C-alpha cells in the first residue's frame, strides 16, 4: 500500500525522461520510463546462455528460454553462474526495496543484463527484452545497445474474463494469462458465477456444479437472446484452479475470483430455489441475457443463505492464495426484496432502512467471512450504495461520479469504467460480428484518463489502478475473445503501465505496426480496425 502512494507521488513530481534517437526497430509496449541508446549491438548466438542470480529468478529465465524456443526457434540454455562470461543474458534480482516491478535492462556488445527491483521486475525486464528481438523465427537476433529504465505507473493492472456466459477451457485461460503477461499486466479477475451458470467446483456444496453449471440451452442473438435447446455448460475443478493459479503466479499474475452475490444468482437458485424470495417456485439457470428479466430472482436474507455464503466464501478463500476476493454486488434487482413479506420483516428486525441497506448487509456479512481469512473484499461500485466499511476496494464500472464518491469516502478504487474498458463493446462500426452495442475504438481506450481530473493529489493516490473487462454474452469461442482483446489490450496496458508523460498516441500507432506482427507470431486473432486508423493518420 505504502509503495502505491510512493509510486503515485513520484509520477506526480514529473521526474520522467523520454528517449531520443532510438533505432526504428525499438518498439516497446507499454512505453518504458526511459530508453537511452548507445553504440554497437549484442549478437545473440546459439551458445548464448541465460544466467540467473537466485532461485526466485529461475521462472523468468525458464520463461525467456521457452519463449525463444516456442516462437523464435532457438531455446537458450539456462545456467546458474557466479562468474558470468560474455555471451550471457544475466537476470538479477536486486531486492533493492524500490518500486515493485521496476527494472533496468542494459544491452552492450558483451552481453545483456536485467536488474529487477524484485522478481516481478526481472520478469518485466524479460518482457521488454522479448520486444527488442526480431519478430520472425529463424534469424539469430542482433539487439541494439541501449539501456531501459522502467517501472509501472499503477500497482494494479488487471484484465477480467467472464467464463459464465460462455465457458472457456483451461488451455485458453492459460493462453489468456500469457497474453496478459506479455503486456506486463498483473491481475486476472475471473468472473466465475452468474445467472447463466456456476463455474467452480464447491466441495462444501457439490450440487452447485451438478445442477448450476448447466443451462438448458445455448443463448443466441442480441439481448435478451433466444435459446436453442441444447445443454450448455462446464466448470473448473479445484485441480484446474490450482493449475491456473500456479501458471499465473509464474507470470507474476494474481488470480482474483469473483463470486457474484446477492443478485446475478440464478445458477444458485436453480440449485436451491428455497434461497430465493419465491422459495416454492422451481428455477433454472437463466436462458436469456440480462439481469432484470422477470424470472431472475435474488438471494433472500435467511439463515440458510447466510450459512451458504459463509461456506462458499470460506472455501474460495482457502482455494485461492490471492489476498483479494471479489463479491460482485452489482445490479441486484431489489424489487424481489420489496415484494417479499419475509424479507421486509427481516429488514425491520435488523433496522435496515431500505433495500440498499439490505444489499450492504449481505456485502458486510461476506466481508467478515473474507476478513476472518485475512483477505480484503473487492466489489463493483454498487456496494457503496448502502454504505460499506472503508477497507473494501471498489471496482468502478459505471461513470466517474461513482468512482469519485468511493474515493471521497476513503476507499481504494480500481477504475474499469465500461465506456472505456469493456472490450466486449464493438471496436469499429464496420465489424460485422455480433457484439455489445456502442463503440470503443482503440484510440478511446488509449486516451482513457485512469485518474479522474477532479481529484486532489492525495485522492489520486487512492486509485490503485485499472482494468479491462471481457463479458462474453456474444463471445462464444477463444478466437472471438482474442478478436475483442487485440489490439485494445495493448492500449490498455500502456495506459496502466506508462506515466502520462511517456505516452504518445502517434508513437503508439507507429509501434503497433510491429505489435501486429507479434500478434501474428503468437497466433492471436485481432481486429483490423487499426489499419483504418493508420490510413486516416497517413492522410492527415
Ligand atoms: C457490470 O458490468 N455489471 C459490472
């Protein structure tokens, strides 16, 4: 936390230097703090090795060797070496207590050295080095001599994925995490439950996946959608979760699970209709998109429901090593509580003045469960509506005034305003694929100002970072998810990593020419709207 404040204060002091006279081949996304070019170059050969200073740095060394082997055709040997000969890429964790994720990368004709402030810094230095290499396989690279000094603007750089509306296999979740790592992102927000399905094994309640992970049909078309009666579903076991969490950790990415309550709960109510305000009616996982449909009930405040929440959130806290758990808390249809005598009685007994206060009661209850496990609660910005304790982190998905309210009431905030960061929104009007209405072009993502300008310096330091979201109502396959991500993930990453003084839209557009070749190298699908942006810029 203290580091976050220091980081923001440093940036606000304006102590940023930008590089001049770089070789054209130097195209790093996100833009580093400083790049200084020098004379000469380092020739990588097949006998070049990767050395590491301590065992904590080994995953970065292995990652680099794997990347070189997989994409460029020359895996290099990884060695622990005390005395480093020439022809070595040296990875060193300086453990110097400076900004987490910061690093210094030095390329000289004799070798390459990456000094990280910590392990994550070494890993980000490796990501930068990867971007200095040629993009085509088979050529042994010549890396221009230079020094990069770099550190992130924000400590939280996240990307979300909804695996409920459509389910994605473990292999794609890993691929998604790889894409985040290649962009120096460090949080993966995994949206695991919603009206259309429950996607995580619960050993305390096995019925949740037996019943709640399947819906009767594939839902097709724009909201509200129609369904084809063909069972659709899937879920992740504890073993899958452990595999994914470990994979992410090797890439310095923390996985934050989201269990969305007290609305967005039809998969729970399909399993336990008695947990709703209409306990006698059988229920199904939602068969349309949208939350405020007449069928979509919410959790009722009963002892059984609170017992359920305690069991589920305790198991989630034990399964995920992250210090943060996401409770959802968005878009709860309060009319169900208004129409329920039993709920109204509960509110009276507890002295809750309205349904917003009841929503807070639910969130506060889960917060206590999560806090007892030593973890911190995150929720969408609706959790503020009935008041919530200051140590909850607010994820702002609506407009700036909601974020400002959260900040002014003492909360840390993650900025993910839908108008700028929901990558499921169409990127270009000419895209024919089904997508969320609206328009979110690359330039709009790039120019999104993460810190609202009405904030004081002290208030700005409460902005922990930002996040992109990918809701998957209209994203039914991995390739379409990639199509939504790219190229906008690259803009988002630069927004979250690079200080405003280091950013330039014109330079970003130039850098994207190489970035598209990297997408090709990774086999990632992308939207071509960018090429139209380029045409427009050329004509100016
Ligand atoms: C949200 O988009 N309902 C968080």
